[in-house]
C-alpha cells in the first residue's frame, strides 16, 4: 500500500492541494502550527464578534477559480460583498464604486477553510521543523521532537520564508523559496460604541500609514451589534514599525484612520493588533508550484503566483496536478 501524502500548511493552498488529491483517491495528512485552519484567511473570534484580520475579500479572474467560487456560493460558504467603496488619494476621500465582484467567506472568512478541510485528517498546533527522506519514504519532525511518517510525498504549503528550511532536501526548490521576499502587514481592529456616522464601508488608501480599511459588519452574515473596523497598514509602514508595541500600533493607526475619515474619532470600546510577518510577496511569480517530482517534494502557496487568495488556490491545484501526473 502506498504511504499517504503529507501537506504542511492548512491555508488555502494546502487545502486546495488536499481537496484535489483526496478527490483523486489519495490519502492525505495535514499539519499546521496554528490551532485552526485558514492561515492568512483565518478569522479571529473576539469580544467584538468574529473579525477577518487577514484577507479581506477575494476576486476570481481565472476561469477555474471562478467555477469553484460558484460552487462555494451554492453551498453557502461564500457570498458577494458589495460595500460602499471609497478611495483616499491626493484628491481626498471619494466614493470609488466599480463593477468588480468581491467575495467573502460567510459568516466569516474562515468558513471556507473549515468547509474545505471537512473530515480530512489534520494535526493542529504541530510546527514541522524538518522534512527528511528515509530509504524510500519521507518523515517529518515537529517542534516537540515527534516524528511523523512514513509519507510517499510531501507538499510544503507555507509562506516562502517558512518553506525554505523545509525544502532543504531539494536545494533548487529551497533556493527559489529563499529568493522570495515577503512584506509584513500590521492589522488593527477597532470597535466603536455608538457606531461611527459615516457612509464609508471600505476604502483603499494612499499616502497614509494605512492602505486599507473596512467596516466588518458591512460584510454578509457578520454580527451587526458591533461597529468594528479592520485597518491594514501599508507594507512600508509595517516594515518601519515592525517591533512597535501593539498599544502604540493601535494608537498610531487609530490616528491615521481619523485622518482618512476626516473627523475626530471616539476612543474605541475594543481594540486589538495583529502582526502578519509574511503577509504578501513583494512581487508576483509565475511558477504555479515548485516540484521535484522524482524526489516527491512539492511547494505551493500564494507566493508561487499572484500573492492573492486566488493565487493560493491555483498554486495548490498545480502542486496536486504535478504530483498526480508523476504517479500515472
Ligand atoms: P497561508 O494562508 O499563509 O497558509 C500557510 C499555513 O502554513 C498557515 O496556516 C501556517 O500556520 C502554516 N505553517 C507555516 N509554517 C508551518 C510549519 N513549519 N509547520 C506547520 N504549519 C506551518 N488576498 C486577497 O486575495 N485579497 C485580500 O483582500 C487580501 N488581504 C490580505 C490582508 C492581509 C493582512 C494578509 C496577511 C493577506 C491578505 N491577502 C489577501 C493574501 C491572502 O490572505 C493569501 O494570499 C492567502 O491566504 C495565502 O494562502 P496560502 O495557503 O498560500 O498561505
Ligand atoms: P481588487 O481588484 O479589488 O484590488 C486590486 C487593487 O486595485 C487594489 O489594491 C486597489 O489599489 C485597486 N483598486 C481596485 N478597485 C478599486 C477602486 N474601486 N477604487 C480604487 N482603487 C481600486 O482585488 P485583487 O486584485 O483581488 O487584490 C486583492 C487585494 O488584497 C488588494 O487590495 C491587495 O492590496 C490586498 N492584499 C493585501 C495584503 C496585505 O498584506 N495587506 C496581501 C495580499 C493582498
């Protein structure tokens, strides 16, 4: 009997690969260092309801992804989000409506990863520190010193900086991953009581510490009791303030938010900050996925393509396709 396939990372890329392999009749086992699935598409439960601190929405442009998103919609995992969209640039804050379809998980972003994971076997709170090959099969070692295996193949579906060490058995793959620079993002959530009086539900922002803000309850299925806003700092601000204490990040981004909205803001009734160290690749690639098919080692993730949700899903599909192609 063939040993199962290990997938390290339960973000959208890892789950996309897992779904494809499972559908082809393969046994998969997933691992994630976090307590739940979703990676950068995860949602955080908080005193102000469930918050999408990472990916805010996604677009679907590739036909294959468009078809999949329609299936997700039919199953109630995602819904269209059509906010009162603004932009702040040198001309000030202005409405910026467009025709783009934007999707969000319902009732929270993490609904998608939870549904995709389904009943697939997974080890959470399990940080893989080593991927090594025995005589015929692969073994994984975790941070607690436990071994897992044997596995016939391994798919590394983590952000590039975390993939490099795990790919050391295939130096070409490791060096491709090492060449990818990923920028950080500081995310802050602020709740206001009473609700802010503004028509803005989301805004792209230029020339500020922020590059994005969104009113969480404008998304379908969210808890409307809380007026919670998610603010994202730009890559450059986040890099410059990487080690700033969370309270200071909250204060600075609260100030930047007031400037964008153009009015004094009350103190928030709830606040939190989260630092995404590897939020987005500094540039896009066209690798699809990385593979050493003879060895049985693969890598996928948003960094292999567009650095977006769609790129992560397509990259997972490509890793699975290459693995299945090699087994035929
Ligand atoms: P991830 O989601 O990062 O998944 C990798 C997983 O690997 C994680 O769960 C992690 O815990 C796990 N892991 C890492 N190392 C190990 C290890 N050693 N052992 C075990 N597990 C490990 N995209 C959009 O399309 N639209 C947006 O609006 C948008 N906004 C964003 C805003 C922010 C703040 C951030 C951070 C990202 C945003 N993105 C957005 C990007 C989008 O979230 C990502 O492209 C996508 O979620 C990446 O999926 P992935 O599976 O490649 O990686
Ligand atoms: P999209 O088409 O909505 O946005 C792409 C970009 O086009 C935006 O960043 C914005 O600059 C511009 N834009 C689009 N519509 C606009 C409008 N109506 N008015 C003014 N500007 C507009 O979505 P796509 O291509 O799927 O991109 C995903 C989004 O995710 C982007 O906004 C990107 O910045 C964001 N992202 C953020 C990350 C982070 O770490 N903060 C990581 C990865 C993606």
